C-alpha cells in the first residue's frame, strides 16, 4: 500500500506556473505507474498526466506542451510542472496509482487546489 500526499497548489494568474508534488510512503513505490488527476466542481475526475515506472509520460491533449510529469523514485515523489496555466485548469489535483484507479479500487486523498484567475 502507498500513502500519497499532494501539495503545491495555489492561486495564480493565467499564464503563471505551479509545481505540484505527490509524496509517497509505503513499499515498492517505484514499480507503480502514477497519475495526476484533476476534478473541477460538478465535473468528472480526469487523468491529465501519467508516468510509468521507467519515467515515460503521457498527457491529456488539453495539457500537452504545458504540463510535465516527472518522478524521483529515490525520493518517492511524483511532480507535475504546470506552465502557461489557463482558467480551465482550475480544479483539485490528485495523484494516485493508475492501476488502482482503473480497477475501481482507488482511494482519494484531499488533493491540492489549483485556481487560475483570468
């Protein structure tokens, strides 16, 4: 099992940047594909970026070219660098183990709020 704590959110103006961190504790973190998800009020949670255990990343089209996902397995941490932020990026951002989400077994923490003003 892995405990995940998100941080780094905040209030920024459009065009600004934030770097989110997902700190993990628990066993065998480095074998899991990890994802950053976001959910705006009244909207479905969506995967915005995923990263495989070897560091290969994938992105939703809406964030490709603006967001970069990375991981530091030695620090048990996954990052999401968000640049050129837009108001539509406003959401609560969560990290999780992708396989647990796909299996319908994920438990979600508090996430970190990202608010982008125009």
